């Protein structure tokens, strides 16, 4: 990715977090871009012909089935064994089995990267040389020795001391991080600072110097060989959105094209003033933060689900205190996962509203399925009732086709975790305001953006 020449003055932004240690990050971008609302990036679906993940030998139903399998495994992502503590921009994002990938560059000169962009994690990390153990990657590994702006973070730095699971290198000079998850994925390496460059949809490349990254030398897990690491969009201090906090006004948004769409346009990821969700039809709900919830995840409060005109409360009591922060909104999970005790009555309500005979899913992934070749099966409208925000889900995404013969309800039951997944978020402009601590929703045809 080339840095476009610019004769404009740079705007220098500082973001400070009042954690145990004060962390100051620097970000700069073209003043003209900033005043014009910043930039946006494309989110290209994994299964789009424009994606490096595209497999022309797979059928549409095979791709969807694979995405759903990965969605089930994704739940383990939220059970970390150990993890990192935790104005306007838009850039390229590519869906990877219900997750998305972003195109960016690291270093000086800038080396192109393609990484999973993840609202369920914080750290920005890539695979680096020398690599003691790395997953197979098509692109060359990043060589920090060839970057003029790469700088190791010391053990005594506030950045290192703020993070959990860090230690000093054998020579006592470099901060080393360790991060692993319940699905056995992990990354180990050194904490560093380098220039991260994002390319906007207006072709202007915007460099952000002194960005905190993890340079992974020992990495393994369910990562695709076409990608290199993860770009975290979570709520923790080292995530991309936190590091750019003052530059983007604490705002980012995305508009996801449905998984089964045949449209060739890309989903979008927006930052700053580009990310403001406004106009008619906008509803907002608080992000719930409490001591028992990891700061990384965006917790919302789901009070009820409606199937047609039938409203089903998640709690039978008169108070919603026990519901506060009961669901994670996540762009990396395909399905929406509801509590086991609630899912059964939700599924029954959907079944009662249908005029077809249910069938078993031969792949054993989903519970409520119908044997039909028709896409329009007269499915009931489904609405998610968050605190202060009634979000009607797109009929195109509440049911998903697993094969030419089977159409299934795109929801599942979870033992401990509830997740509002990306299928349910499709054709919604979803905006995160980390200053007001809200998530907003606006019905939007994402193919038109």
C-alpha cells in the first residue's frame, strides 16, 4: 500500500487514558481529510470473488455451512485463558467466515497487511520474523529490522505495565506479551511501536505513527494463510479505536452486507464524523460497563425478542437489573446466540408463526429448519428489544439457506454467553460512540453505501 503524497499540514492528535498508568498515543492525518470527515475502508466479504479467500469450487451453501461451523467455534473466543488487559476515518475490510479483514500497512517503508478486524479483541498484532512457530502465511512475514520507525517497547514503560500477561525479555530490555484463547489460538511476541497506515476509500493513505502493536514470533490457531494477525476494535486501551480515540472522536461504525447477498459492493467500516449514525429511524442503547465484564467486549442489554406481534421477555421478573449487560455485540460471530432457557420459547414462537412443516438440519448445525427451495417462506418479523432501542432484523438474515433444500433459523442457544452476531446486524448501520457509551442502529441498504 503506497503512502499518497500530501502537501497539506498534518493534524496531530493525542489520546490519553486514565488507567493506572497514563498512555499517550499519537496519530496524524491530512488536515483536509480530517475536516472533510476523514476516511472509510471497504469490508470485502470472504466469499466475494474479489476476496483472496474466495474458493470458486465451493457452492454458496457450502460457504454458509462453513461460516456457521466457525461461528459455533467463535464462542470459545470469548472464554480467554489469558488476554491482553485491556474526527473521521473509513478503510478495506474483508469478511473471513463471519469475521472481517482489513487492508493496511505497517512500518516505514509501509508493508501491506491483510488482517482480521475484530470487535471482540484489542491488540493489533502481526506475524514477524524471526518466527519460532507461526501458522502458514502466504504473504512474507513482517521484518521489523527493515522498518525505520519500528521501536521496541521497554519493560518499564507504562504501555507494558498496563497490559496483563507481559514479562521482560531475557536481556531485560523488551516487553513481551502473551495472549491465548479457549479455542487454542494464541500469539506470543514483543510489544512495539510503529507507523500504521490505513488506506481510505478516497485513495488517500493516512499514516498513524507510534501505534502500539504486537510483533508475534510464536503464533498458532484458526487463522487463514491469506491473513496476518488481528486488528482489535475492542474497548481496551491498545485497540485501534482506543489508540485513535481523540482523532476519531471515539466513534466508529460499520454497515455489513448480508452473507447471502449476490451484490458485488463491499461492506464499510467508518471512523469519526463518517461514523455518525443520524437521521430518521435511528435507535440507541447504552454500552454496559461493570467490573465483572471485560472492558474489551461491548455488552448491551437485551430485554426481549418479538416474533411478529408476540413479545417474549428475557426475564419474568419486574426488574431488569439481572439483565444488564447480558449480550455481547460482535462482528466476528455469524449467528446470534441466545440464552438456553430463552431460546426454546423463542424458537417455539417462530415455529408457531410458520405455515410449513419443520425438518431436521442434516448438518446438525441449526435447530429450526424447513425443507423448501423458496426463499420467501412467509417468515414472521423478528425484533430485538435492547434497552431504549427496538431493532427490527432484516427478513433476509433471520433465516439462512444451508442448501438448495433447507432454510434454517439463524439463531442458536448458548450455555453461558449471548452474542448479537453479524447476520442480525446485516443491513443495519451500526455505530459505536465510545464517548457517549452507546451503540446506535439504523436500517440501511448496505449495498448502496
